[in-house]
C-alpha cells in the first residue's frame, strides 16, 4: 500500500538550492511504498503557507509534514531585508515571533480539521554553524515555538534542530560567521550547480560548511537529517 505524504514548506522543500530531502525520503523505501508530494515555495513565511493549504486539503494524503519558519527566524536577525521581504511576499505586516506562532497554529488547526492525516511539524534546521551565534540562537528560539504549537495542537514535533545541533557539535566545524545571503549569491549557487555541474556538496565543502551550502540551504548531510526525522517520526508507524 502506498503512503502519500505531503511535504509543506519553503525553499528547503522546493529544493532548487538545497539537496532534495523528498528524493532522499523516497529512496529509503521500496518503490511505490512512499509517494511524496512537494508543496514548497521559495521565501515563504508561515503566513504564506497558511494562504495555500487548499491544494493539500482538497486531496488529503495519509501524512503531512510542515517545515516552515526559517524565513521567519531570519527576519528577526540584524541585516535581514525585512521591508523587501514584506513587499515580495505580500505580507500584511512585519514578521514577528508572535505572528509566526499564530500563523503556524492556524495551519495546524486547518489541517487537523479538514484532513485525517498524521501531521508532523519539524523544528528548524540550524541557521549558520556557530551554535552560540545569533542566527543559530534564532533558529533554536523558533524551534521552541514550533514545539509549543505542536504540543498545543497534539501533533508530532520532529526534532530536526536537535539532530542538526548534535551533528554540528560532533563535527566541531570552523567558526564561520553567519551573514545573510543576497539573491545574487543564491542564484550564483544555482548557476554553479545547474550550469557548471558542481554538486551542492562540493560547493558546501569548499566553503567549510558542514550541513549547508550557504548557512541556510541544505547539503546532502543536512537534507539526510530531514529525511531521518520524518522517516522515524511518521513513516515508521505507517505500515
């Protein structure tokens, strides 16, 4: 029997700039056992995800994962172009922690009300790789909010942030300072990957990064951890 899984999120789920965790997830199971559906939009905030749930509830899958909040967390950091993001993503106001929790809670409430799916909220990938840095601390704080929303709505919270934190501690990576990537830099990674056929892992390695290509988007190691927590948290019980 095929288990259909809808993966909701932002650019990490869209997988233009990241290694595709949906593909990794599918490979872990015999052909036809798991059928992932991609619902990722680059740059989305929790508010944007809330606006586009119709496609999911119209044909509900057996499993739904939600990986959202990286851009909400980034917007809390100095140097993030908040005003540009508000215009580009048509946000009704400036992003904030409280608004993030409100929007994520509304996402879960609708999914619970209009589907019978098993739902899992993933805590966030670590931003940057300095665990004591502001970016990593922001992803940690927003991950705690995700856990609170999951508990309040009685759905699973999948410990991605915790797993990535452990991985970084074991790796003891160089203390590269976090800085916001520009759109040109993101496109540059895409050009090197698609046009010059450099793997995302090669780009990551040359930059001294353990889990990401640019301190945000995931390399194979980071994406594998996403697949790990989804598999262990939701699909292991789907047989």
